[in-house]
C-alpha cells in the first residue's frame, strides 16, 4: 500500500522534530530527495501535486528516517555535504563541514584574491578538504596545499580531490610541523583546527557521537593549545604581511585574538558568523 508523499513528509517531520532534530522538515525533504533522486524543490513540487511515494522507495526511506531520528548525521545518510559551490563526499571518520565554515573559507578566498596572481595558500587541519578545495575552486591559479593528520579524514579529502578534480597538494601529516619547504613563502594560511575545550561535551548529538574526536578537542582546558600551535606553524609558513584565517569556538572570540596579539601578530580582527557569533579570526604575519 502506497502513501502520499506529502503525508510521508508530514509524518517524517513530526518524527524528526520529536527526536530533537534542529531542521526536521528540511531533513525530511533531503532524505526523500536522496532516495527519489530529486532535489528538494522537486520533492516539494511532487508533494504539492499529490504524488504517491513509490512503493520501492518506502522501505529504504523508512530505514533512513529511523537512522536520522537516532541522530545519525544527515550527511552520513546521504553521503554528501554542500560547501559553497561544491558538493563533498563525507561519512564516518571525517568531520562534517558546517555552514559557518563557509564563512571562514570566504575570508581565506578574499585574502587569496587580494594577494595577487597565483597566491600560495595552505589549509592546515583540512579534514574533508572543504576549505582547500573551495579556495582552489574560487581562486583560479592559486597554488593550494592542505595537511591532515588523521588517515581516515585524509582518505575522504583524497576522495573529494578526485571528485572535484581541483588542483590541491594534499599531505598526510601534522599541521604543526608540515610543509617546511614552504616557510616564508605562503600568502594565506587558513585553518579550522580542533578547538573545543577539553572536558566540554558538544551540544549537538551528531557532533558528540559521530564526528571524530581528534577533529574536535583543542587539548587544553581553554581549547586553545592546538589552535595556538597551528598559528605558530602558520607564522613560519607565511611571508611578511601574509594572512592567517582561523576558525574558533564562539567562546574564544576574545581569548584567541588576544593570544595572537600577545604572540606578535598584527591587524588581529575577529569576525562574526551568520548567527552573529564570534567565529573566525584574521591576522597579519609580522616580520621575523
């Protein structure tokens, strides 16, 4: 027995809402679109026109709905995450890129464009490769390098480089010691390092239970040990006047910029995300 698509969407929305999913209707539409091989707008159109849910789609869609109601990340279920102009492959073993990181990428892209032709850009702690690939996509001619410590995440970054065919030099290694051959030559270093304070439990179930912990925790009570170690490496990579772009926790909008000023960085400025929360710091490398 088939079910009207609109009825399924209403039922799924209610189930996901009851499970505490932040965007239940959008998630229901995206799950349906994944199974029906249709975009969100097409799913909504079919629902408004009174289409039935195809019988062969019912069982796989119910299975995905059950998993999402258990707070398995939507992107793990669909296998993709949108990021600026790209669609990235994601799944277990890699941090799912968030919308706020698109703003961090935008600041890095703007800094790269202002650096002239063929800027050299390094993405430290690249994860899925999201920021590095976005820079390569939106700054033609940029020479983009990316570093990831975790082998599982690095495998996803490699998959995304192949998926997008974008020219990124991807390295498996420690962001605090990598790419010494580029010291003093880089125009922009961008990073979304682990920054959650140790002992803090992430609010989102999807983050707490599914994102790799190596990508989350900053290895100190204030969460700044990793970010500051990455910033120190960035200071060696950057040429004089080069730019650092670093994402951080909303609770670090004062502490991280001040720590960078204390370390000698110039023109330190913090930037708000779309929710008006402190999210990304930019700074200029001093002379060494």
